[in-house]
């Protein structure tokens, strides 16, 4: 079994007051949704579309209707009772067979299904993107599963206002398709990403959407200016910071408890042509965190464009150790450079610098050398390659394809995301990294700083 852990920790002091971009506290949009905790910044690594509707008895519901009758009443919609694939998810630890899977073609279809379910006493609805929930959240036991991927091409419009460019995309669109279309058609790209792009827009926006760009632009939830949401009453509502703002901030990072995101307006920026992709290794956690925190504190244009990192085991274990660090198959980790007093785990800082075809190679080299010259990584353990912007963002796609060839992609994938404060991260390293999981977990252990102000 492969265990996937992800850890991020917050850097800088807490806010003195609630940001207008935070979700309202303990507010319900309607009485058919359970309250959601403040998960606005919950990372969305390998998680997508956690919309799962849970409602109680409704005095006005037609108690004599059976769930099968509801399905029969949804004539004109694409419905299948071949539900095996919708009864499992990427996490691989939960299995639950739905009554039916519905492939909506628009928000009108989504609203129709939700209204039909809301008129019953106990029929639930779960919106499923690419099935990357980890604990069965994209499932509906004897309920209705909405296959949101059926709407992936329903909307794709480029626009702009107040000097900002944006694209309106379907909640069921995969981020990798949004990337390809925006770059190839317009030379533009969203500003904030997840590491794995085989996730739906609505899925990551319902969680947070955190990756190595979040220190600069914030999570994906901070890079959306408008959404179309279907509420638990089956109402289709357009919302933004200024229009129906309570629903807007509740749905963003709301784990699907406030509505299904059917469309999102995503901010864009000029897409770079190339990326200098770098990995450097540290034997001391203090040096690792010091350098990572310094890098994320630099202003745009003065530092790297992507900062992440991970913990790995200080041995030759092919799944947990040295072999996980090199970027290319022809690169080799030489342990002779690792200090003899190094502990059971080491730390890899992963960095990326964007540049264009017009930039002279020496200019890129000078900028990289300037930044790396300030860092205290282990000399002799550095890996770097130049790749296209598209290849860099789709780097986990290659890992997925290799795992499918080996037959391990469908193995269970338990995953844990945590935010640890800067004041506690050193203790976490001592007690968890060095003592509890010092032999690895059979998968990546990501750890990198984020700014609370983002």
C-alpha cells in the first residue's frame, strides 16, 4: 500500500483581522447543507471534487416517492446504472455503489437533479470530477452521482476587465486541458496550480488548490473572481466578491457543502516559454527551512517562480530514498557528498525559474547562480534541467503514466494534508520526520512554506 503525505507550514505572523477573502464563519447558505469548518486553505494535493450533499427530512418532500421513481422522472438526461467506476475513488479505501450516474450537459441539468433529490426524504447527490477524492466524498451510497466531466467543454471563454485577463471554464474541465487550451490559443495561463493537473476546476476550488506557486499568488481559490454555483435547493446562482458574496466565499474551499461549482472565472497571466527546474539537497532541517522561507519572501521578479520541497530517506531505497531526487533517469544521486553526520532523513528543495525564448542562456544562468549562491544546500548534490513550461506543469502526468504501466496507479492512496505553524515546524521535524516516518511512507512527503498573507 502506498501512503501519501503532504505537509505545508505557514510562515509570517497571523492576520490581525479576518481577510475579505476568508469564508464567513459558521454561516449556512441553506438548511439542507451541513456546516463546514474553515477549510479555505486546505491543500488539494491529489484531491478533487468533494461535493457531497447531505440533507435531512423535508416536510414538503413527497414521502411516497421512491428513489427509483426520481431516476425515472429525469427523462432526457444521460443516465446509466453501470455504476462500478463511480463506486470507488483515487483514495481506494472506500467503496459505495450509487443508484445511478448522471452525465449533465449544463448547469440546468445539475440543478434539475439536485431539485429532484431535494424533494425526497433521503436521496443524496455527489458531484464527481475525476474521482480524486480520498475518503469516498465523491460517492453517494444508493444515491445519484453527477459525472461533471460530461460538462468539461460546456464553457471556455476568454475575457478581461480592469486590466486583468481571465477565462471562464466549466467546473468539470480538467486543469490540464485548461492549461493546454490557454497556452496554445492565447499564450496565457492560470497563475496558481496544483502539482497534479488531472483534477477538475470545481474539485480543487472546493478544496483550496495549493502548490509551489501559492506563496506568490495564493491558492487557486484566491485566483477566481466569479463562479456559477448550483445550491442545495437546485438554484443556479452567479456569485463573486460583490455579488452573492456569502455563497462565493462559502463555496470556495467549502468541500462541496454549499453548492456545486458549474463554472469559474479564472485569472490568467502571460505564459512563460521555458522553466529552469532545479532540485538541491539539505542535510539540516534548519538550513532547509531558512532558505525556503527566504525564497518565498522575495518579491515577484526577484526570486524563483515555484518553491516546493520534500523529505526523503537517507539511503538507497528506490521508493523513499536517494533515487527519488534526480529529475531525469540519466541523473544519479551520489551519496558521497552527504555529510557523514547526516540524520536518517534528508530534505530536497525544488525550485523553478520561468523565462522566455528571447532570454539569453547566460542571463538565465546568472539569475539562477545569484539565487542559489545565497542557499546553504549540500555541495555536489544539485540537479537541474531546462524544460518547456507545459512539460514542467505536467510533470506528475508522466509519473501517472509510468505508474499505470507498472500497474500500481490503482493501488490505495491515503493522503494527509496539514498546516503547521512556523513556530512548531522544527519540533514536527524532530518528532515525526526523524522518529516516526524515518523509513519513509512509500510515497512523497511534501513540506514547504506558505505565506499566511496569501
